[in-house]
């Protein structure tokens, strides 16, 4: 990988390689084995938006790999008020070995990748969240042992999480069904790209407004926060999404052994009911933990 900007940057073999390496790093961590291949390497972390899990996992991940992470918020940079975007990135590239950026506008990350002389990792934009999707695939692989013959149902806002899951599932051959209300569907261009990828991999992509159609006989049911993206009026969005809550009734039409996933943060009683979020089918804590190990794998593979 030169950069990791979207899931389109990875082939099936590339995804498998990252997951296998994350599996190895997780095992070593659990056994207390010190593994520091990034000693004397520095990661610049640029955040236009606040973060908990993304910041912690990249920061701790660099530390565990022997490197160092530098956090830079929007207030720490002179973008737009002094240095040009090009000048800022050009200077940063002289100090650090890679940049992870959590940005509002995806086009800014694409521009950054075009001018940076060091690898760029997309830590989240309004359109994509590839690191989350890779952590999700890793978690699914841990529980299921394979991606074969799996059906994942995503319910709710067609946001950056859903966009990246579309591309990720299509690439590894998981059937994905996304149920969103009218006006809150996934990006149409990315849907078409995912369908083309899925066709090559003998899997299916279904976009629907019907929750039951998406969830029926699913192996995995997934949702994410409704209000992570503030591009819509809150009352309007709540009205549109209230029928898309993942609750016990909805899970009852999935497979008996289905797994529940959530990217976190979660809002109990909104996109998911408390009994599902905290229930026996929920694997959200493993999913969240795996962000650390998958991001360590990404860091090592992109920085060495």
C-alpha cells in the first residue's frame, strides 16, 4: 500500500494479508510478546474532528510497535489562516514517516495523498471509514473463520461506515444488504462500484428501504450512530430513521446465531435497543478492541 484512502485501495489478497498480520499481532500482544518493528518511526495524527477510539488505537498502536505518535488538532495547524495546505503537508513530510488524518471532507484527504511524500491513512471522512471496515472484517473472520456464504445486514443511516462496508464486503465476497430510509441511502457512486466488485466475486449487494428484507436470515446485523454526521436536520433525520432501530424483534428474523455489530459510539434507545447492544449476540467490544490490532497491522505494512 502506498496510501490507505478507501477500501478500493485493497484487493481481496491485500485484505487477507492485513487480517492475518493483525491476528498475529493480537496473539503476540495477548502473550506479552514485545514486537517493535516501527522503532524510531513517527506517525502524525491530524484531527479535524474529535475522536476517542481512532485516536487511542493509533496512538497506543504506534507505542506498542515501538514508534511515536504526534497528535495535531485543527487548532494546532495554520491551515487556511497562514500556511497553505501544500506547504503544511510538505513540511510535515520532512518530520514524520506517515500521516493519519480524520477529516470532515473526503476530498481533503485525496488532495493530501496527491501531494504527500509519506503514506497517508484515512482515519475517517464524511464518505469513507476504511480502518473501521477492516476491523469489522477481522472481527467477522475471528467469529466465522471464513467469509464464505455470509450475509451482512446493515440497518440505518447510509453513512461513511455503510459506504466502506459496501466496498469491503463486496471485495471479500460477503453478501451485503443495506436498509436505509429514503433520502438517507449510501452514496450512489459507491453502491455501483460495490455492485461491480461483488459481481466479480459472486456475491450480492442489495440496497433497500425495507428493514425486514435486509435482515431476514442474516448472519450479521450491523448499525451505527445516526447523528455522527451533522449534515441533516436532527428532527427530520430522527423521524426518518425511527423505524430502523435494531431491536430484539428485528434480530428475531435474522439467523438464530446471528452476530450484532456496532462501530461505536452507540446511543441506547436510538439506533439500537439496550437489550441488543448488551445482549449475548453483541460482539461490539471485540469489534472495538480489534481496531487496535488491525490499525497496528496497517501501520506496520504501510510504514515499513
